[in-house]
C-alpha cells in the first residue's frame, strides 16, 4: 500500500512514506526513513502496511494512566489483526494534581503537541489514549485541528476503596473527609488513613468528575466505541475495548472518516444533552466550547440553557448523587442514558465506528439499573444539571451547576465578602475576626484565565472555619475560577470577562449587594452605574493580569481567551486544516 514511486504525489502516500522529511530528494528520503525504521526490527512486510499512530499520555506524574502500557498492547493487537502497523508515541501528559499553577494552563500546550505530532509523523489514522481531566479535551482539540481520522480511547474510572465499611472514591469523598477534618469531627490519624485509601486503583476519578464527564461526552459525540466511556480501568473489558479501538482505527484508513465528520453541530447538541442528563462537570462546558471552536462550530451559553430547560438529570452519581462510575458502567452506561433521551437526540449522527447514534441505541443491551440511571419520566431532577447565568456582573456569562447546589440558595440577595486573590483568600478566610455570616456571598477575584493563577479549581471557596464549625455546609460563592468536577455547592464559576482583564467582577467591594436568580438565570451587582464608573476609573486595569516575558507562559498570556470561548488560544480557533 506504500507509494514506491518518486513521481507519485506525496500526499497520496500511506504509512511510512507519508510526510517525508525533506532532503530535496524524495527517493532518498524514503530510503533513509525505511532504513532507520528497519533498525527497530520491523520486517519489510510490516513497513509496507498503513500505520495507526497511538498518541498516549502515560507519565510517572500521572497516576490515572499507570495501566497504559497494557492498554497500548491491546490496541496494538487490534491494529495488527486488522492489517495495519501500530506505532505508539508519547505526548505531554497532564496529571491533574501534579501540575502548577493548574492543569488547565497546559491543556492548550498538550493540544498543540497532539496536533503537531499527528501532522508531522507518518500515520494514516490515530488512536488517542487519554483519561485524566485535561488530556481527553486536549486530544480532541488537537485531533479536530489535525483532522486526520482519529478515535478516542480512555483510561476508564478507578474502582472504589473501603474505609470503616464505607465506599471511598476520589475525589468527592476527598472533599467530604477534608470538610469533616476542618470542622474537627475527624482527627489527624483518621485523615491520614483516608488519604491512603481514596485513590485505590489506576484509572480516572471514581465519580462523575471532569475526566468521567469528558469520557462520556467523547462517546456521546461519537468519537469512541459504544459503551466505552465508563468501563472500569481494571476490568478485562477495558482491554477488549482497547483492542476493538485498534480495529476501528484501521477501518478509518479506508473510509477516511475524520473528526470533523463525526463532531458536527448536531453531535454537539447530543453531547450537551448528555452532559446535562449526567449532571456532569462544569469544566466540560469550557472543554466543549474549545473543541467546537477548533471546528468552527457554535457553542453558545444560550443554546446550552435551551437544552438545559428540556433535559432532565437522569443519572444518580456522585458528586451530586449516591453512586460511583463503576455502578454507572454496570447499570448500562451511556447507551442506557441515550436510550432514555432518544426522542431529544439527533439519531442520524454518524459515529466513528460507522453506526449512527440511532443504530447504537438499537444495538445496546436494554437492561438498565433504575437506581443509577432513571427513566425519562422519573428523573433525578426535572431539568439539566448546568445553567449559564448572565447580568451586569457577568456580561459574557457564568456557569452554575444547579444539580450540585442547595435550592434554598437559588433566589438570593446577599452582601459581598470579597477576597482579591487566592493569597488573600488563604490568608483571611479562617480569620476568627472575618466579618462574615452564612447569608453573605463569598467573592473571589483574580483567579480567571487571564490572571497569574490561570483559572485554577479554586471556585469551591472553603466555608470560613468559624461558620463550618457552626454547621454551615453551603454558601453562595462567586468567582472567575473553575471548580473540580468532583465538588459541589452553590458555586457560580467562570465569570466572564474575568477580574484580571478588568471585568465587572474586579469592581465588587465588601458590603456590595449581589442578586442571584437561578430561575431567571441572572447575576446582578446591585451598585449604580455612576459608582461602577467611578470605581472603574480608580481601579488599575488588570492589576493581576499575567504578563510573562518568555516561553509558553508568554504565549499563554498573549493568546488566552475568556471562559465563554473555552479558554483556547485565539490563534488556534477555526477550522482545522484539511490534508
Ligand atoms: Fe486524574 Fe482525577 S486526578 S482524573
């Protein structure tokens, strides 16, 4: 299948002959490459096959991906069995808790690595092997831009651990126990024990956090084999899925199906419906906007709100419900959720395996565990888990996970207690003299995408210790930061424009009144225009804006977009180049 003639167009070449290194003599380039490839022990028969690249993100700094060597072997089996040559290659890995200041800062870097290595190396299709929070969106962004046939494979979720008869799963239970520790109800010895039991196997966090949400959305978009999102990392089924992924990747070489043909506007509507029905992570809103942006598709908060009003929450998973990802998989997984929503989905969307979404629903096992996946007419909540808010405090929008919030706080007016930065928050939130009550709104400024903090998952502001010890478990909290998909509370996030870029959030002062209305989807700073203009003129613009002098941080500070555009880089948006 390899092009052996020098006068044939290089773009028609397959496998090892694709994208030759340029020495000014194509025949020499081909000869040299074949010679160096031979040095790895490949036979000529293997080198004549088309190539499936396996872009993997294993790393010693990524606990979630520690089983990737075994998964890669399974992908290779599938590729070889279908007649192509598998070639694995590493890309940047983003281990969520090992990165400073935050993994989001490096998502776009990873997407560039994935895109450019798909483009630059000789492969005819690619398997994307990721899992931890930012890796799957980075891979889908990169593959969307490269637009070579691609299929997503994920790590799968961790299995739960046990502590004193209770099931434990990262990382909703991490927060639950930490709250108990802060409130003084468990001691140092017990928190140490829990620390060792929270993440007990390889795989991604065990709840419907960002990693699981993005895996489910990759399946809903059609970029993954059916039922592949939720199968546990340690299961033998996970390896069979990997093998099947390898086989499907080979089929993509002959049918030429690209990410842009699968991830259409209709497919995004399907995925947003699934996100809402899952009560999925707020981070997924950012990532979906970024992936859509790479394809030149529309991802608007207005559309998400329309879908949210007509899509019930059907899945009862932590952080908002009772169950874990392993239970979701056993209950029927994404195919079962899609079956409940079938009358709302675009059933004609083609998936990476060639079936439509409608075909997949028909083929799926009809059995479902109703304690985990509810029927459409008996939902967990009547409307979607996420909404976008707007108003003079968030002219370009903000996100609230209403399924994780306390409905008693949905229609509230409160007094602002302002923290001007993460440092200010850390220094003062537990100060016994802090002027704060349970009815106040906690405000965090300068933690958005253009700040030095680079939008960390700090929107889950801690309840001030003196209130926590008095039994207060939730308060309205507002910021331009993000929140872990495993967290919960009445927490307004992603306020845009962010404070560091001079958005209205930067103008909030202690004692201001703020109004939140979930019903009206509004967020208003109740300060008159003249006073805001006065504050605007006296506030230095962008006091905390990141302005790095060199390297990736400089690129980040020059190119980063606001949350409503998915925090992608401006110069990466638009249609991917077509080969
Ligand atoms: Fe990797 Fe949670 S730390 S998914």
